[in-house]
C-alpha cells in the first residue's frame, strides 16, 4: 500500500515539487582511509568538513570561469594540460570548503583556503583519500537534499 497522497485521500503524506529544497552545506565526516571509521581529534571531537555542493552559486561561478577559459584555449588551438586540470579540481574543492574540525600534525588546523589547498595537494595516503572523500561529497547531490527530499 502506498503512503503517498492521492486526490481522494487527504490524511496520507504527499510530495510537493515546490517544497523540495537544497541545503546550503553538508557536514562530511572524515573517514579513516583503511577502516572507513570516523576519525577523531585528540580532544575527542569528530573530524568533519562543511562543504558546498557542486550546484552552489560559488561552484557554478567557478565552473563558468573554467568554461570560458576552455573556449579561449580552443580558439588558440591549445589543450588543457593535466596540471591545469588538477589545479582546477583543487580550486573547486578549496572553494567548496567552508569550515572544518581537523587535526593535523597533532594540532587543530585553522580552516583557511591556504590550509585546504595544502591538504588537498598532499600525496600521502590520508591526503589522497581526503581529497577523494571531499570530491565525492561535493558532487553527490543527495548530500545537499533537504529533509523534504529524502524519503
């Protein structure tokens, strides 16, 4: 039996396309790359990162800038280098990072664009995996669905 509202049943729950909303940010728990368990700071607090989604105004503006850059390169018959592609990915992740609770080298790490860039460029197992976790979270729209959108 469906629990969706029909024209003849006014007591059941129903969906309304106009009520579906996006959340501004998603709090991503930082997971250990091997165990998949949530990581904790030495003070016992969970490690997390607050992220904007790929559909946010800030990320959309960045993607528009990249599209314009691509058009300029095409007019000059130049290709986008792998290094520039990597730099773009880092720039998106840094822009998406709004706040965090992270410990690095035994100390709480302030959330700044420079620190985010440093973390997402690390070539250590944790650095590579953190970049992957953040990228997946930013581009997974389900993370940014308001309660009205989750069944």
